[in-house]
């Protein structure tokens, strides 16, 4: 019996090894491994430091950080989504003007946010049940600017396929952010230490990403008002459709935190925040790396040969499903025990939340790459419609929770069902988009 079990495990590891080896043999596979390698290493650093951080900070203090990152996520519109067009621009002259435009928009937006928070911050944050960060309002515009600048430079690095720099920044961000959180926690900084650690983590690596741009300093001569105005008009669909989609999508993702803060308090928010953060690590680190590399490849090759793109996306989807099953099963079986053992007894309840959350994040992992075809083939209107449906279903789920006074576990379960359904729908419609593009391509 033991020998049979050992053989089965050995066979499963052998299958995974073969799959990974085949991916690595292709050019896109090597790019995925480069990005994923840096991301994996960064997340390993995060996992190593998190048990220390959870023993320095309380669930209530984690609730402050979770609320801050939620507000940051809701307000981080970057450059009204013009930065998404950087990798798909037809020439570097156009791309550099989109980049300059993005930085200008970001700067004006951050200035406006700073002005509003300075005069109305108390009222607005209390309105969104986020009074716990009223005293730290100044960290919000700083975080928005640093995060936005990083994403803009990330888009340029993706265009240049400078995946080495992308990989290095992931490690630098994780190391700097976590070390700062531990230091400020030991000094007794409380929730502010976690917030500042988050800001430090976001800013680390920005200079590394800018190197690919600085190497081509001659391109900066091509930046002018006329070209930027042309870019505004040419890529107007990104702010018109991607921006509302981003807002609705982010609101759907961050809604649980706002809801839990109002209904259950900062302690539940902190427990949920840790569960979401930890579960998201293995589920998203590979999915994001694969999705980013897939988008970079699809942006340059997708329109030329959509049939090849569909075959590639389906292969990646199958392999991601195999990889994602491992953390999913582990969390379903041992979630509470692992959280209690690794992070301390006071975090056992986070393990219960992790069990539920892991299901929806599995679907997010598996269907992450194919969701990028909406951007490649400029189907922003359809994606916007899907995100409206998601937001409506989420609001219905939380309305049911409030109406029947359900506990936090049931509330998270309803949210997980909605998210899982939406990502399955995204996959089905994504397949339809590629099939339609293949038909157009065949008739050329």
C-alpha cells in the first residue's frame, strides 16, 4: 500500500516535471519562467517574513493595512488605462508618447486626489467605512503615484520584453517592503508601519524598470503635444471602456473589505486580509507572470495569427489547471491547521477563510491568460459588460447577507461563488472572441 502510494506521488511529480520542461523549451516558456522565477522568489521572501510580521502585528493592525490597500486599489486609476496601449503601439515613437502622456495624466490625477483628501479626507474615508486610516490619508496619494509610475514603466519593459528587469523588481519590492514592516513593527509603529512598508515595497524597483527607457534616450526627442493628442484619440477606447471596467472590477474585488469593515469590524477584515494575501500568492504569482508574458506575445503576434494564439492559450490553461490543483487541495484540507501553525494561534480563523477563497482564486489563476484577449482584440465593451454583471451579482450577494444577517463565512462563500462564475464566463466568451478572429483571419 505504501509502495503504491509512493509510486503514485513519484509519477505525479514526474508529470509536473515534464510539463514544466516542455514549457521551458519554447521562447514564451523561457520568458514565463524568467518572470515567474523572480515573482516566485519574491513571494518566497514574503512567505518567509510573514510569520514574523503576524507575530509583531495584531489582526486589528492588519485590518488597517487591508483597508489602506483597498482604498489604494479603488483610487489607483494609473493613467486612465492609456498605459495598457504601450505594449501594443505599432512603433516606439508612438509608445514613448503614450508613456509621456500616461505620466502627465498620473501626476495631474494624484494632485487632484491630494487636494480632495486634504480638505475632505475625514468625511470621505468615514463614508467608505475607512475611518481607521483617516490619520494616514497622506499615504494614499503617495502610494497611488508610486504604484502608477511602476505600472507605466512595467508596460514599457513588457514592450521591450525586458523580463529580466521585471523579475529583479519583484524581488526588490518584496525584500524592501517586508524588512521595513518588521523594523517598524518592532519599533511599535502599529498600522502605520504596515502602510509605510507597503509604500516602500511599491516604490522599490522603479529605477530598474526605467533602465530600458533610459537606454533609448533618443526616443524622448519624439515626445511632443501633437503626437500625444493623436495618441489620446487613437487609444481613446482604453479610458472609455477599460477605465470604467477597471473601476467596476476593482470595486467588485475590494467590496468584501468595505462590507466587512462596516458589518464585522477591523479584526475580521485583518483575518480576511491575511487569508486573501496568502492564498493569492501561489494562485496568482504564476497566473500573473503567465498572463503578462502571454499579453506581450499576443500583442505582437495575436492579430497576425489568432489561431496560433488560441492553441497557445488552451495549452497554458491546461497546464495552469494542473499546477493550481496542488495549493487548492492543500488549503481545502489543511487551511486552518496551516495558518495556526505558521502564523500563530490568533490567525486560525484566517485558515477557515482561506479554504473558501481558494476556490475562486483557482479559477482566476486558470483563466488569467485568456482574459487578456479582450485587450489584444480591443473588446473592451464586452469586458465592461461582464464586469457590470459581476458587480451586480456581488451587490446582490452582500444584500442577501445583510438582509438575513449571515455570518462572515457565508458571506465569503456567496462572494466566491459569484467570482468563480464570472471567470468561467470570461473564459467562454474569450474563446468566442478568438474563434471569431480566426474566421476573419481565414478569409483574408
